[in-house]
């Protein structure tokens, strides 16, 4: 499978409202050092799978543009929401097991996305955010076969995340995703893993479970 579609499905926890909010001047998109993603704004680090492919900022922006176009399609209202989200949303990281376009059945990935929710006092935790994200994904042009209605809760090294499982069928593949969301410093911090089998899932969960925040 040519994995051009990967990224279309995975940078899509977008926009809970059409209002915009600038990112703070000291906002840090993070960087990767020795297989570790480090972000000083969120004061976190994640150990990534060795030799996986880190997307450049330009590649990440292109993935986001493609994903937003697929989510909105020809729906004018959805396009307006997606356009407004560009101010709010920071695409922090995209990591694939293989180079995009490699001759593999599927290219598993980890995505990190942050969204400014300071103007939305009703979003107090990851569950509140996933509720809004689920609603938007359900209205998108991509038809998910499953989106959790009840969200799980998982503590990762002392930080509480809420989780949502999703499934979508694409080109004879059943793609699974797990969305992780928490609220930090007025932002939601979201991690999305995507996979098609148990081995890929275990490799991705190892990275997710290495996530540590200083606070």
C-alpha cells in the first residue's frame, strides 16, 4: 500500500470552535535528540522507537494540509471550522516506522498535536476535548467504522490522559487508532497512534508509555 493516505487520518483532532487564539511567544514545537522528543514548553519528553523516520516541519505542514482537505471535503461549514483551527492547532511531531512511500503494507505512526483551549473553560480535561473531537470526526468526510462513545482514563507516569479508540477501513486495511488527550498550560496535548496489527501496537504503546512530564 502506498501510504500517501497516512497523515490524512491522523492529524485530525482539529478545532472545537471558530474562534482563534494566538500561541504564546515562548511556545516550543519541540525537537528530537537521540530518539527522544523533548518539548520545553510542555516540559515533557518521549522516547521514540529507534530508527523511525521523523517528519520535517515542512512535511508535517503538508500532511496537515492534506488531512484538513480530506476532513472538510466540499462542506463549506466544515472548511470554515478547519480554516479557523489553523491558528489554534500546533502540529508538534509526526513519526513513521518507514519512509513515506515505502513498499510496506502499512506504515504505523505517532502524531503529537496541541490545541489552545484557554478560551473554552468547559474543556477541563482530555475527556471534554475528546468529546468535541469525536463529534467533529463523526461529521467529517472520512467515515469511521468505530469511535468510542465512552472514553478510557490512563495514568502515564503520573499524568492522566483520556483515551479514545477509533477504527477505519481504507483500501482493504482495517486501521486502528488510539487518541490520548490531556490538558496542560491552557492547551490540550494529544498523542495519536495508528497501526494494523498487535506488533505495531506494542511498539507504539512502548513509546506512549515512556511519556514523562516534569510537573
